[in-house]
C-alpha cells in the first residue's frame, strides 16, 4: 500500500495519456501502425508473428482465409474442405515471404491456373492426401517458380490427371524442383517428357503408383537425380534402354526396385546383369 501511495503521487491519468501519446509517436516513427494491422489473425487460425507461422488446421474451411498476415512464412491449411483453388488464391493480401504451404488433407479436387502464381518465396508445397481431378498445367503461372519440394502423395483422384501433371512439370517453370513425391497414386504409366524439364530434381518417389512399365518415360535429363523409388509397383521388366538411361545418371546412387512383379523372360537378363554389376540398386 505505501508503495502504491508513492506512485499515486503522480496523477495516473496524465501518465497514461503521455504514455499513449509516446506510444503513438513511436508507432508512427517506426511504422508500427501497419505492423499492428499485419499482426491481425484470421478468426479460425492461430498466428505466431515471432515464428512467422499461421495454422488454420481442421477447421472445415471451404475457402482460403483472405486476411492472412503478410509476415506469413509457414502456412498450414491442413484438414479443411478447400475443394477448389482459384487463380491468385494466395494473393489477397500478397504473401511475399510464404515459404511453406501445407494443403494436405483438404478433399481438394481442382487447382486452377495461377493458383500458386506470384509467391516469390514458395519453396515447399504439400498437396498430399487430396482428390485432385483437375489440375491446371499453369497452376504456378507462367513465370519461374522457386519451388523446391512438391508433395503429391495420395492426391491424384484418378489416372485422368496424369497428363495434366506431366504438362505442368514439363511447362518449364519448376526448374528448381529438387524433391517430387508422387507415392500412393494410380499413375499406371508415365508420359514420355514428364521429367524432362526438371534439371535439378534430386529425389523422385514413385512408390506404390501402379506402374506397369517405364517404356515411354525418359529419365536421361535428370543429371542431379540421387534417389529413385520404384518399389511396390507392377513392373515386369525394365527395357535395356531404360536401364542404360538410369546407369548413365551420374548422381543416381539409390534405386529401390523392391516389391514388383518381375517376369523371368529374356528381357529380365539385362536387369539381372545390371543388378549384378551396379551398386545403384538398393533393393
Ligand atoms: C467439421 O465437420 C465435422 C463433420 O461435419 C464436424 O464433426 C466437426 O465438428 C467440424 N469441425 C469444426 C472445427 O467445425
Ligand atoms: C503437412 O501436414 C500433414 C498433416 O498434418 C503432415 O503429415 C505433413 O508432414 C505436413 N507436411 C509438411 C511439409 O509440413
Ligand atoms: C508427403 O506427404 C505424405 C502424406 O501426407 C507424408 O507421409 C510424407 O512424409 C510427405 N513427404 C514429405 C517429403 O514431406
Ligand atoms: C476420373 O476423372 C474423370 C475426370 O474428372 C472422371 O470423369 C471419371 O469419372 C473419374 N474416374 C473415376 C474412376 O473416378
Ligand atoms: C500464361 O500465358 C498465356 C499466354 O501468354 C496467357 O494466356 C495466360 O493467361 C497466362 N497464364 C497465367 C496463369 O498467367
Ligand atoms: C533457383 O535457384 C537458384 C539457385 O539457388 C536461384 O538463384 C534462383 O533465384 C532460383 N529461381 C527462382 C525462380 O527462385
Ligand atoms: C544392353 O545394354 C548393354 C549396355 O548397357 C549392352 O552392352 C548390351 O549389348 C545391350 N543388349 C541389347 C540386347 O541391346
């Protein structure tokens, strides 16, 4: 009580006013007015400005929240109901810092042209566990994307999306992609030029994708490829030409061929020879 009486000697109201005025002055001087506005957080989300992270998880959201803070670097929108992503879905307001976007588990069916355009810092995109039936080849727009990791595991609702995916990857805007996850999809076959515009690809996961053959697809441009997972498919044979392509990739040292339905006809001889000689294959 005595302490309070001493502090009470200065009239409290003016101190408050002076502090408020000082605070306002500081805000104006340091530009915190806008920072305070940018610190707002959409109602269904949890935001941490210190961690540059926004989480809007398992909220049954049907649209991307439109008032995301511009500082957002890591955005988790997992477990919602975002059936469709429109052009510029992440552009109002612009998110210049957005580096990781996780859209896993959204029953996402449609990604339109430009849905991921104009995200100058986007490095990681997780689209796993969705039901994509329509995917625009121009989903990343027309300009080079900085994307490095794309996760499409268990996300293609059926095989009809594969040509669109091949066109998207071949579009030439994902030249910085280093990891591509396509596991647990019903791909069946891979279009010829699917991987020809991914010069920096290091890791390719094609595990459990119902592949019956690799006859058509070309791997020869994947000069940086380090690991290739082809396990849990229905491959019967690898053509000599395919083996030759894989053998020639300088960085490739981990190939998983386990759990396929290899057939013992004359074609298998090349594969057997390769397995005997090569230390690229791990399984
Ligand atoms: C989301 O929808 C499901 C099913 O309708 C419901 O059980 C759940 O409570 C909803 N979650 C939220 C956060 O509204
Ligand atoms: C995205 O979220 C899913 C579901 O929570 C999680 O399993 C996955 O690891 C996350 N991906 C990234 C890149 O953070
Ligand atoms: C891709 O997504 C699947 C399913 O959510 C997850 O299990 C896997 O860890 C993810 N891969 C990477 C590299 O994040
Ligand atoms: C696959 O997708 C196409 C195009 O969206 C659709 O017409 C077809 O019914 C789908 N097939 C299955 C088996 O879901
Ligand atoms: C890409 O370029 C074409 C032709 O220049 C244009 O018609 C189209 O709208 C562009 N797409 C996007 C997503 O910017
Ligand atoms: C691709 O990576 C290189 C090297 O890290 C970088 O200089 C370039 O800006 C990246 N491209 C894009 C479109 O971000
Ligand atoms: C298969 O390729 C190897 C080199 O990769 C070559 O030595 C061999 O002659 C080829 N066999 C046939 C039948 O083309």
